[in-house]
């Protein structure tokens, strides 16, 4: 019996391998976030932090030294920084500037090290009053469910609480704009306070309007009708309100989380931006293969989830025509096959031209550090060569974990200034690396910042395209 099971698993993983290898699709015309020099940004980073949901003052556990490790030792150029509505507006109409001061101090630890900060208005399971996080107690309308508190067994996954009748009520009332208009209006005002605070901070790249939106009722969730109606209406209210304050930052929007996180198609229509100039919106879905998220060894179900996730996100990007940043993905090193999963998923994100933020930076659990603050094995995968900023139009980039070959192809683009910056972590090149370019000899050059492990490349502007390869020097 055991032998049969193990043979089945082998067959499954072989099938899984063929299901994935070389099958990733990419959008027909990939879009990128650009910096003020016109360079395409590829963002690699982490979420900071999950523990802020329950911490004193809603703040992440990090010190400035931890930020130094993330930015310099690991070379991340992105952080998805969690903020909370109940931190911003603890009492109705009272906005806590001291919370924003504390957030700003930490944001500046990142921005002063060249890390782009995206502020994520986080929620899980609505808010603390119903055992989640995010919304303030005063904004948790339970209507007929006030006395209907249920106790869920501790050993169930946390997200099961989304079916708790009180949570359902709180969400339905939040989305029911005609009944409880003040809820969304205050959420929107809270965002305006955040935008006022950060609009002039060039290191803050943008705002993620709501973490993992959930409709409340399961029927809307499984038919995805919520996205076309209440969620779209909400974004159509919130985006113009943010734009009243801040015309420039990128606004990140998420589809519904349930189902879409593990691969179903979203029904969210393209979203409008009302800013002066080109649209600055970013699609920011999460990616969690179903059983891997629950700690089951990486298996065929996960691989099929990832294939669907890739195909459906590509269809959505082809229709929305915006850049994509994966706001969350993650798991535990203790899960068998986790490193294979990381290789597969990171290759997929590269193929799609997408940046990402790993969930999350809290030590222990799924973290990059264990409880003793030692690096976990996943760090070798997450810290990988990538083009932080591309001085042109990206065509493709990739890194092969086994051969250590990194490649980047991009085309010249008018109006872009500055070098292309590539992070080449020492851990992958213990004896150094060699670089080649398709540009003619003597017409391209580079500088190497050994401390930050960043290569700054100047290409030959006479060449229409540039093909760069980096390989490892063996002993
Ligand atoms: O990893 C987080 C877990 O420890 C918490 O109990 C849970 C509820 O707050 O949230 C988990 O983080 C989730 C994140 O907030 C939203 N996306 C999925 C993450 C992993 O489940």
C-alpha cells in the first residue's frame, strides 16, 4: 500500500513537472512600473509584517538594522508595508497622526536605503471586533448578528472565520453602500490622510487599496459577481478620492482573494484611473496554491493551481493592460518540496515580468529568519539575481537556480535615462561572475558596488536591443 502511494506520488510529480516546465505564459504586452528616469522597475521584496496585526501600535517588529539586512544584505528593493484602518482612525472621525508618525519613521528606514515602499491597507476577516484585523470596532456593523458570536475550533485554518455570521454581516454592511454609507466614506477619508502624509515622499511608490477583498456572502464569492459590482464600485469611489490628494503614486488593486489566489479567473473589469496623464494602476493579486498554503507537500494540485493562476492572470493583464506585482506568496520550509515550489513560482513571476513581495518577514513560521534569527533555506531562493531597474523596454529576464545563469534582454527606449541596475547576490557567485553583452566590444561598460552587490550597466544607445548574460566563475 505504502509502495503504491509512493509510486503514485512519483508519477504525480513527473506529470507535474511536464505540466509546468516551459509552460508559463506571458502577457502579449507586459506593462511595467517606471521610475522618474523612465526605467522599468522590477520589484523584489517582502511584506512587513504579519505580526503588526496584533502588535503594540500596529507596527512591524523590525528595527533599522533589520531593514538594513533586507535592503543591503538581501538586496530587496521593495516592501509591502502593512497599515491598518483602526490604527489610522481608532475613533470615528479621529485620525491618529502619531500612528502615521511611527509608520513614517519606519517607511523612511526603507526609502533611505533605496527600497520602494507600497502601503497596504491590511485586513483579514474584517476587524478585531470579530477576531480579525483591519477595521476599527466602531466601523464593525453587525446588524442582526450582534448576539450571534460563534467559537471556531482552534485547529481550523484562520480563513474559515470568513464564514462566521458576524464576519459575513460586517462585510455585507461595509459593501452595502446605500445602507451604511459612512463606513466606506470613513475608509476613504483614512486613505486620504495616508495620501496627504506620503504624497511628497518619493520613496513611497504607491498604495494597495485593500488587502484580499472578500464579499461577505459565499454565493457572491463563488460566482465572483462581487468583483463586477460592489468591489468595482468601491474602487471607483476610492481612486478619485486618492487622486484628489495625490496625482502621482501608483495605486495597487487586488481581485477577490478567495479562489483567485489559487488560480480561478477573476471577473474584475479593467479599473479606471482619473489622474492627469497615463494610468498609474497596478494589478496586485496574491498567489497561494491551495494545498501548499495548508502545509501539504508541494504536489500536482498545486502545480495545476499555478498553471491556472498563470493563464488567468495573463488573460486579465491582456485586458487590463497594467503592470502586475504579486503582493503575497509564501509558505513554510518544512513543507516537502517547498524549494521546488519557490523555483517554479519565481521563474513564473520572472517570465510574466512581475515583481513580488514574499509573505512575510516575521521571524519563525514562514519567515526568512527562524526564531533564532538565523536564515532559513528559502533565502537562497528568494535572494536571486534580478534587474532592479531596466533602462529601456524589457523583453525578458530569467535566472536558473541550478546553472546560476542570469539573462536579460531589453530594447532601447526613447527618453529613458540612467543605468540598468542588476542585483547579483554573492551567495550565488562565491567565486565571482562574468558578464557578456551583445553590444559591440568597448561600447558598453559597468560599475560594481560590491557592498550592495549591484551592477550598474551602461549600454550602447546605437543598438536597438541588448542581450546580457551573467554566469558563475567556477573555482
Ligand atoms: O500568515 C498569517 C497568519 O499567521 C495569520 O493567522 C493569518 C490571519 O491574520 O494571516 C496570515 O497571513 C495571511 C495574510 O494576512 C493575507 N493573505 C494570506 C496570508 C497567509 O495565510
